C-alpha cells in the first residue's frame, strides 16, 4: 500500500520515472510470474525481488493487472506492432497472427508463458488489456479479422473465434514446453489443415466454453 495514507494517484505524482529502474522492476515481475504464478504475485513480492519500495511501484501502476501488462509489453510483446492485422485474406491474416504469437512465445521462458496463460484464466480481462496495450499478440482472433473474412466470403456468417483461440496458443505453448520447433512450414500446415477448417465449421452453434486464450 502507499505510505502515510497517500492515495496511489498522489504517490504516482512523485519524482519522474527512471527508465532503467523501471526495466529492472518489470524484469522482476516476469521472473516472479514464471516462478509463483499470477495469483500469488503481489506488490510486496515484486518490491522484495526488485529491491524497491511499494511506493515506487505505486507511482507507476495502481493494480497488479496494470503492472503485469506493462511487464508483458516491455518483455515478450516488445516487438509487437499496434497496427491491426489486415493482409486482405484470411489465410495470410491467420499466418501473421500465428507468427506474432510464436515470436512472442519464443522471446519468453516457456514456464512464464504457461503462467501468463494461467493468469488469463484467473483474470479473464487480463488478456484483453494486454491486446489493447501491445497490439494484436496472436493469442486472440481479432474481431476485425473475423468480420472481414465473413464479408469476403471466406468464412460463413456466424463463424466463431473459439477454434482459433482454443487451438493456436495451446499447441504453440505445448511445442515450446517440449522444445519442438515452430517453422513457417509448420504454421502454414496449422492454418491450412486445422484452423481454417475449424473456423468454417464453427458457425452452426455457439462454443460450449470460453476458449483457453480468450
């Protein structure tokens, strides 16, 4: 908590941020996320690991969610572009999303990627905040990509994002955990033989559950 009954807004209004110090703190956030998971992650734990005061953290982030999103943006998703995915065709849109997700996972420890997945299950809004802050990560199928594919006739009306969001992140994470390569040829095979057919078959009914990476 902020010191001396100061509000988070009052604490964050203090001295200017030190970018190098902030990078150290965010690295500590990612380390702890991989070690103890999102649920156990606290401002106290990060302050101890980073050798910082909680007031220093509250000057930057009001909530744990904001802190984790900032850490992902500065770390695994640092190379993401905020621009929307729009190649003009469903297949190449899906390939671009898969490539982006594979690159994000490759830049992070597999255990940390697993903990981020768990974090998304514990805090369903977290994935949405990450997408809004970093740009499309490839974990979710953007509504714009889906609607454009339907408008072009590549998918039937009523197609759902569930197959993409249930399958893509799961299989890429599984390959990462097992040290298996994710080549362009593999991603093309994933898109052509699994993702596109599954998306085309998703229109008749609503999915039974929220997808893992939703």
